[in-house]
C-alpha cells in the first residue's frame, strides 16, 4: 500500500476498495473515493471540505480522534485499515454488532 497525499486522500472503508482482475488473471486492488473528495463551488473545483472541528466520513471506520474532530494523520488511516481487516477476517462489522 502506497501512501496517498493527505489532500483529497480517500478514507478507507469497504465501499472505497475495488478488486479488479488483470489480463494476467491476478487481482489488483484499488482504493477509490466517490464521496466527499470533490465538491463543486460556483463552477470551480474546491477541496476545502473540512476545517477545525468539522467531521466528515463514515463513523464505523473513523479513528476516535477523527470522530472528535481532532487533527488526524496517517495513524487514522492505519486504524481504518485495522477495522476493514477485522471485518474481512471475522465476517462481522462494527455497525451490525452495535445494532444487536
């Protein structure tokens, strides 16, 4: 996994992971973001989506500091990777367990 630039980097969650079969028959994993990555502001593209204390994202995959609106760094991505891997290994999701 190569690091993404912080500006406009996709947040890791299952909806942002696409597995594609290559011509050679191997799997190729892509991390994409179809959500809040870009907004149109007055006909111009804007990347200023958040500010201090503003939280955007999917709560089930957010680190605690991200959910509090604190400043985030690469560790918040590692937290999201951990949640996704947990769900893959256990076939269980945090949101399903919370609804019980």
